[in-house]
C-alpha cells in the first residue's frame, strides 16, 4: 500500500438474489482522503454494494480491493481498515449510551481508562452528553443514529461506510453530522456515503456515483454531472411585473417549451439546453419592450440531474 493506492477499487461487482441482479456490474474507484457520494432510487443496489465492499456479502463475480486488500481473499485486513454504520444495531437496550460505547471500546482493545475517555469524547462530539446515562431504549431514532456513528468511530478506521447517515435527523443534527464527516476527512479518513438528500451529496462529496437498477449510470463531480445533463436555467426578473405573461409567451415560443408561472410575478425561469442563446433571448424581449432588471444563468440542481439520469423523482431531497 502506498499513498496512491485507492481506498476503494471495485471492478464489475455483481450480486444476484435468485435470478434478480441487485448489483449488475459496478466498477468504481475512490481515492484515499476523499468523500464519495452514492445516489440512487430505493432498491437501486446501494446498500448491497456497500455490503460487498465491507466483506458482509460475497460478490457473485467481480472484485474489490480496499487499500489494496481483496475483500474476498483478505477479509480480516479489510475489516481492520473500515468502519460501517448500522452494524451496531444489537447494542444493549437496557444499558446507557456511555456503557454501550465503553463496551465497544473494550471489545476493540482499549484500556478501561481509554475506553471511558473515548466514550466521553464521542458523546460530546455528537451532543449526547446530556443523555449519556439514559438507557438506550429511551433514545429517539436520531439519537440512535448519532450513537451508531459514534460507535463506528471508536477504532478511527481510515475508511468509513455511511449508509444514509442523516436520514431521519433533524436539521441541527444533520448539520452536526456534516461537520463531523468533514472533520473526519480533514483528518485523513475516506468516506463512502449513500444519501437520499441530493443537497447532501452536493455539499459533502468530492465525487458522486448514481446507481440505478444495479448499474453505475453516472460518475463524476457534482459539476461534471450537472454539465453532462446540459440543462441550465435562465432566471429573469422583469422591471415591470405586469409584463410577465407576455414575457412568458415570448420565451416559450422562442425556446419551444412551456415556461412555468413563478409564484412571484415578474420572476421567470426558463430551461436552457444551450446557454449561449441567452443574449438572443434578451434582445428578443427588449424588441418587445420588455426590460429585464435581473438575470442569472444557473446550473441545474442535483435534483434535476437525478431526474434526468434516473427518470425518478427524488421526493425526499427537499426535506
Ligand atoms: N438479502 C436479499 N435477498 C433478496 N433480495 C434482496 C436482498 N437484499 C437486497 N435485495 C434486493 O436488492 C435490491 C437492491 O437492494 P438495496 O438494499 O441494495 O437497495 P438500496 O439502493 O440500498 O435501496 P434504499 O435506497 O431503499 O436503501 C432491492 O430490490 C432489494 O429488494
Ligand atoms: Mg439502502
């Protein structure tokens, strides 16, 4: 292993359940020290892929190496290099958060003193200090999720798999989780995360893979994915809002598309497959006596990219 060995190198991974190909030939490379975001509709094969990369499920064919170690032939080395959230589901419900973390720490070989210190540190990091002595059975879903990630950080693994780390978290806890993930990466960790929140991938991930029907259908930076869809938006604010209908009609016929009515009159958003056409449109409007007071050419949102690539609306993304 050296500095340029990727954290994850997967080639043509396949996993079938019966005659259903849940993962159908996925290849991906994740450089060490980066965040890779995996997006995809429900049932696309994201968790199944992670389970293979985490040695929890044996691929039917294809191969994967974690920091150069093969997941099938060297599972022990691989396990020493990874942390997986979700694997601590079977914690003791009658024990407190502190007690659970101390048990995990002891299992990982920490001394009694170090285990206590580590537990306190992690509980503080995830704002669980106040609830540290309550039995786990009284914890909310969000608190459990935070404790789950805390537990996976005890061994400070160089590669972390986070399967939907922020699903069900309130906005404050979500922001905190993002901060934690960023700090982990600053400290040299590599993170592979799946998420249903496209803004999360946009904010956190260096590269994003979109999985659909068991296949990697897109892979790149958020900007590359946006550019590949080729859908920008021209956003206009009219000097005179009473001209909105006329402007909509003019833009609609020029672009051969329906321009939606904005909630606020005087504001228009037009889809543009060719942003270089924007000046012509403005001239066209001016020729009809319409003055524009503000304009912006915007890249598509990751939501629009997702819809264009998978044909599936991501209805949780706005949450
Ligand atoms: N052990 C299993 N036996 C049979 N089918 C399975 C098994 N595990 C997963 N599947 C199927 O494989 C497909 C992919 O599942 P997977 O959990 O990888 O999807 P996902 O992308 O993680 O979805 P989600 O966004 O809902 O978490 C699904 O159709 C699922 O029903
Ligand atoms: Mg899943």
